[in-house]
C-alpha cells in the first residue's frame, strides 16, 4: 500500500524537481515510512513507502541500478521470488526487495517480464538505454495505477490527487462516466475525468517521446478446461492452491488483521491461515475484525464467528454497525476516493479500518472475490434446462429446496420454464421485467446516445453469458472497481489489503474446472465446501446463504433525510443536468413510506454524486 508517482516530459524539457515533490506530497499519507524522489532530465519518479514485509524494511525507492541503466518505482509484493531467484541469478533473502526482483525481471525479459511475475503490483521502470518508460499492473488489478498521456507529457500515480497537482493534467468531468455510474455500471478504463485513465489489470504500458503502446499480457482463456481423473484430484488441487494463495499473503513484518464474517470466504481464509501458522510453528496471532449488529439480528453473524473461534484460537475485535450513518466521514471518504463510489457500506468499512489501525494492523487479509472466483454457479441450472439434462436439473432443484426452504414450484418456473423462452423474446421483454428505473435526465441521455444505447451498455456484460462458464468469465472480469475503492480507503489507515481469492493460480483453476464440481447436490461453491472439510466449522461449511447488509443502510440512510430532500428539492442545480429529479422524488417518497426497493441504490448513487460535485466545486 505504498504510493508511486512519475513524470516524463515527452517534449524533451527537464522536469522541475518541485513538480514531482508536489505530487509525492499529495499522497504523503501512503508513505508512513519514508518519502523519496528521483530526478534526471526529462524523467522524475517519486515514492511513498509503507513497510509491510521483512524485505521492504531494506527497500529504497525510487531505485536506480547504475549498471543496467534502469530506474524503478513500485508498489509491489512478488509471490514467486523463490522460483524467480535462480532464473535471475540472485538470492532470495531479506536484503533483496520485491521491486529488485521486478527490475531484474525486466532486465532479463523486457516487456515480457510481467508474464513471469506473480503477486500484486503496480510499477514503472525508466530505461535509460532506449529512453522508454515501462509501466504495468498486476493480473487482477489489486494495485491501482492512473495516468495522463499527451504529446507533451506522461504523468502517473497511485491516486488522482497527485495527478491533478500537476498543472499539465486537466480535470474536466467525464460525463459518460457519470452516466455509467448512475446506471450502476462499472467501467475498467475510464475515470470521472476526461483524459485520465486507469491502467487496466493485466496490462502494460510503454511510453517514449513519440509513441505509446498498451498491451494485455494475461487473460483468462474463455475456453480453458481443466480435466482430472476424479473428484478427489480436483478437491486436493483446490486445497493446495488455496493454501498457497493464503500462505504467500501472510508474508509480513507487522501484525496481520483478518476480516471475519460468518461466511464461507473470510472464514476459510482465517481457518486456513491458522492451519499454516500451526504447521510452521509461527508465533503470529490471528486478529480478526468483524461487524456486529444488535439492532439487526437478521444480519448479525456472531453465531458463525463464534463457531470459528471454537475451532481456531483468535483474538476477536468487534465493531458495532447498528447506528453508523452511511454518510459518516463522507468528506474524508470522498477526499480519499477522489471520485464517486458505489457501496453504501463505506462508512462501516471506514470505521472497521480505523479500529484495525488502532491495533497497529498493517496487513489485512479479506475474503473479497470468493463469490466471483469460486463461482456460485450462476446460469448452471438454466444451462441444464436448455441442454435437456432435465433429470439432473430436477434433482438439483429438489436439493436446493431442501437446503434453503425455497418453494420447488418457484424454482421450477425460474430454472426450467424461463430458460426455455427463446432469447429473441427475452431481449424484447427484458426492459419490462427489469425493475431498475432509468433515472438519467432525458436530455443528458440523448446527448450520450439515448436510452436504448445506454441500456445496451448496461446489458452487454451478461447478454451473451448464456452458460455457467460464460457467466463465470463475466464475473471474474467485473471486480476491478471494488479493489481500487478498497485500496483508497485502506490508504487512510496505513493498511495494505491482500485478497487470496484474487490469486492468479486460483482464478485460473476455478475457471477451468467443470461446472459439475462447482455446483452439486444443490450446493454452490461445492468444491470449496468439500475441500475445507475438517478445516472449516461444519455450520459455516454447509451454510446456504450469506448475510445481506441492505437492511442496515436502508434504515440508516433515513438519518440523512434532510440532505436527501436538499438534493431533490432545494439545491438540485448541480445534479439536475444528469438525473431526472422527478424520478428521484418518486423513489424518495416510496422510501420514506417504507417501500424501499431495488431503486434505492439509484437514490444513493445520486446522493454521492451530488456530494462529490459539491466538494469539487467548492
């Protein structure tokens, strides 16, 4: 969770050292353990250091390797150091930093170096020999990288505010991104600012004075298929890969925190970490942090958290989320986020990280990504229907009904009858059964191509995902925004988040295995449940549904009724060009009358946009 900055004057002028220092100072909070800049002619790099691993205690960035003519700045954790060391002819010891492994990999393999790296990283390397900058972002996009590129200058940083401290970088609002946000659509590359981009996960960018090149160095093969001899082989392989994904993220010179709910994802990480610590006789302590809700028993997970504690020696830290106003700390949150965000639970996350900081936690392991990577098996049952595997479908629906108390006839209609409706008919009727209201101002929508065009963008992610495998592919590629958002909020508390489920090896394995081992006997994530046998408490291992925190924010957002009314009725100048305030009025009236529905998220997104616009226009 360090920070990086850089300037490359493509016009041949020298960089003013004051410019890179100004950028670095803007993200000084990311550099709890040091701040450095490096300047040489038309290029300058900056770095804000947060020590996390033992190796980082010896790290100096930016680092110039005089012999090779390479300079690097990086925010990185490299997980395959042991494999890389002999290939690079260097030692794997604490005196060599992870960024040094990156630099030597680039020296050996050039632009193909990222194909050899494993871990979470965002970095830039200046090559004096050919006067180019090579930048890259990790496979899943855990580490952020934003940039501005013109014919005169290339500027990059971990965060927006550093970019905008450079007078060459414009901060004009990107209205298309505003529209996508209000329609609850994520976008990989664009930001809320025109000409400022996010380097997409698993991409590298090369820039010299005249040319630039972006290329994808890795992606999931849509046709990837892993076949093994038996279920036991799949299960054992999953267990080994998951264990390694957790183990390599435990490398830390400081206390580690674990987010712990009562769900399968976070509980599996905690229990596997305990197994690893036990096997290695580690003195590390399992500090877990959890939300609890006395006023919302339907979302409180203490029963399951205590089941983990019964099996694993942990030090539990509870945080009450009952009365947390969703807009608590909103000015600070928006300042760190730098643009509007999606989640209504940000204030709760903020308070949880604040508690972690008070316990001197520097590294956090979270269960994010489990749903997308392991797979809930979405579209598997409809796939059984359309491929005429009806006996198997009936058996699965009976099992689901048994586990979840869901009505079998409802399941039959949803998974048997609806899938047999022709796609051409579904496409025609989709707008009628889509319960989300189109909230954009009509003139604004027309300016961007019209309602039909924007709805087409909204549905394009899933319209071709007519099989479980295709749907799994879509989910794996829709996670980036959450990772960027969490990185920015964790930076406020000197915490580096790490996510075992976003390990490249685990992603590739879970995508490639057959659907039948992901969903079986009415259980989604079947392979994980079986693989964690004897490690995960049975009450969690065979828990059917996870908690939905919507009731908390639905109730607590009413604490801001005055601000909501201000946005809709008295101070809507900044937002009415983008949102139909009459529709917001409709949603709000239903909400205060106790009829909150799916469209409440539109009210939330509009409110965050409203507050953000007010902040940046001060």
